[in-house]
């Protein structure tokens, strides 16, 4: 309206420009229009006012309804939000009946869907811990209990499936089924079930391998006539065939099962570590296992055992062979007990030692197989000592030395056996083993030889007898020195005793030469006469006879000396004894010659001497020189 009046206020300006005749009519029409506009405006104002009144009244009447609508809309939004939250909650935390059937029913296959659902249920279980953080923990507790039951049922299904698969598993197949490996990785989150599965598998494989070993022994399966027991009459071959079969079985078993643990060791280790949180009772109430007791050092800093895939594989293979080990131990004990040949028994011990080292590298030093072989070695060595003791007792019943002073037969037999064993063992023989072997095979025999030597009244013959059997001992020890480096200890002792006996024999022979030749008697008489006249008188009266005795001695002295040591088996040693004894004799003769020269220079020649004519030279009465004696004894 104000805009209209402002327009009318400007009429005089533009009305004046119209034509004069027409201005009055136009003005009247304009005024009429203005009036109609004003009436219209008034009508509009009334209408607006009435509408305003109606609106106010309507507003007053609809205000409660609007407020109630707003409230309902807010409730609707809250309800929709809760519905969305409930849908999300159900979608995440609630497992459908179909999925639960796939997870728990043994009739449903264990495929990728099972592992997917199991993974989801495990995630739900972990997420339930978040619900326990709210004030209202009832939902979290109930949902966690339900999820726990579902998880247990799922792992039980997985456990039963693995057991069924293990029953028909062909370990000869170089590629184990990937589903079994995957199932074992997942089952490791339940350490008790995981260990039970391994125990079940070990028991099944024990029976299978035990039957296979029995078939190999008897040939009942193949019927080819190549049964191991056909060689029982040859104990060494019999034991070797059994050990070779077990070695082949252990290698095959390890290669077949290697994929179960080695390639997935990290995943299984993580699963076992996580599973301990789910089974805290297993730490204190679970039955102790060998690897838990003997390998406490394989633990991490927080006290949890670290899973070693290689060790787990070795332990499983070792347990699979446990029943075979019992049969093996019984069969070998029978074979060893029935053998009375000590060399054969020791060769069996050597064979067992070889395989013990092989199995220690293959399965570890604490394996059942390693301990079984160690026990067999102890049994074999004890039986070897028993057989040697029986042989020694029977052989040394008569220890009377032979007339030719040769080593006794029982010593030669023992030395041959010792040489055979030494060559068989080679460089593997340790100092401790050699000491035990020497004590079992030779100590008693050498003591019997020493007792026999005591029975010989002649010391020279007794020494020769000792030299003969000690020389035989040294020869045998020399023969095994190459392959057995530690044999130098008894070899050195034998050499020292031989050297001592050789010196005694040289001394005895030299003394015999001096006595038979009269040289020692002359020297003693000369030393016994302190008066020069008495010494001169005795020499002049006895040198002629002494010279005759010396000539008679020299005619056969060398042959007699050689004949006295002819019973020495070592001819080189015998020649050396004679040579050194002759050299000692010649040295004493040189001393006698010097003494006679000295006595000759002290004989008086003054007048009044009782001797008629000139005094004869002592050397004329005893003319032999040292050079002549050496020439005659060379």
C-alpha cells in the first residue's frame, strides 16, 4: 500500500503532460481504479486478519499434536538407530543356525566354509571381551558362554576329523594332504586336543610299524623268503639287517611327516601360545610328557615353551618307533646272549655304536631309540666281558710254560682277538673304551703269564719267557696303532717292561761270559790282594791256568751265548742282547789287560830276589789281547 500512495503522489507530474480534454476523464477513471484497489486491499486485509485468527486458533489447537509428532519422530529415529545397532550386533555376534550346523555337525564336510565360520566364531569370542567392559555385563557373559560352547564343539569336530584322517593316512605319500596340515595348525590353539591327536597318531603308527617290522622279520607279508630271521645263525648279519630296516623306516617316517611340523612350525607355535590362555589348567594338571620334563631349557622369557618344529618331528618319529625298539631290544639281546664268540660279540657292539651315532644325528641324543641302543651296548659289552672271563678261566687252567719258552696259546688267542677288535673299531675307540677292552681281554691273560714266569726257577729263562710274551703283546699293539691312536699307552708300558727285561738279560749274559772266561775271577783276586808281592806271586802261579781257561772259553763262547738266547722269539732282540753282552765282556777284559800291565810295572828286580833268572812278563803268561778277544767273539 505505501508503494501505491507513493505512485499516486507523482500523478500531477505526468497528468500535466496529457492532453487537456482527456485529463479529467482519465483522472476519474484512475480514482475509480484506486478506490477499487483500496476496497480490494481492505478485503485482503480482512481476509488476512481472519486467516491470521484462524491460523492462531489452528496453531493453538495443533501445538500438542505437533509436539507429540516430534516426540514420535524422535522415538522413531531412536528406534531405527537401535534397530540398525541390533541388526549390526546380530550380524556380527550371532551365528546363524546354518553356520552352526556347518561348524558342529559331523555330518557336514570339513571344508573352507568350516574354517571360515570357525575363524568368525573366534573373532566373536574375542569381541565379547569388549562387551564385558560395559556396566551391563550379562549380555557379554551369556554371549561368551554360548560362543565358548560353539568353539568347543567346532574344535571337537576338527579333532575327530583329524583322528579319522590319521587312521587312513598314507605316510608313504611324499605330499601329505594340505587339509591335514591346515587342521593341525588350527587345532594347535587347543594344546590338549593337539597333543591327544599326536598321541593317537603315534599309537597308530606304533602298531603299523611294529607289524611291518614283524613282517620283515618273519617274511609273513611278502612271502618272498627274504625274512631277516633267516640270518639268525649269523648274529652280526642278523643285527645289521634289523638295524638297517629300522634306519630305513626312521628316515622314511621322518621324510613323510616333515611337512606336518617343519614348514608350519611358526604357525603351530603361535597357536600353542594362544591356546595356553584358553587352557590354563594344562600347565599344572596336564600329564607330564618326556619333552616337557627333559627340555625345560626350551622356554621363552615369559615361561612359555617354545615350539620347535624339528624337535617335535623327531619326537613323533621316535615315539612311532617305540614298539619297534622293544622288539629290537629283545631280539638283539637273544642274539648276543646265544653267541659265545667274544670277537663276534664285540663286533655287534661296534655295529650298535655306529647306528647309535647315526640315530643320534637323525633323532637326537635323548630319543627312545638312542637310549635303547645305549642299553643294548651296555648289555653287549657286559656279555663280552663275561665270555672273555669264561674263556680266560678255561684257558688259564694250565699255565705251565712250554719248554721252548714260547708264549702260551691262550695269550696268542687273546692277542688275535684283541687285534681283530682293534681293527674293527679303528679310530672310534676312545681311551676309556681301550682301557676297558684291555682289562677284559688281556689283563687277566697277562697276569696268568706272569704267574707262569714265576714258576720257572731259572731267572734267565724266566726273563726270556717274559720277553717272548711281551714281545708278542707289543707286536699286536703295533699292528693296531694306526687305526687306534690311543693304544700308545699300553704300548709304552709294554715297551718299558721289555727294555727292563732286556737290560736284565744282557747283564745276566755278560756276567755269565765273565765267569765262564775266568775274567771276573782274576779281577776279584787282584782286587783282594792288597800286598804287591802277594798279588805278584798269585798271578805268576795262576795266570797260566787262567789263560788256558780263557782259550777254552773263546773257542765256543759266541756260540754258547747265542745258544743261551735261542728261545727268544725276537731274533733281532736276541742278537742285540748277545752283542751288548759281548761288548760289556770286552770292556771288562780291557780293564783286566790294563791291570796286568800295571802289575807288570811294579814287579821288583833287585839282587837277592828268590826268582831264578829273569822275571817272566805277566803278559807272556796271559797273552790274549782285547783286539784278539773282540775278533774271536765277533
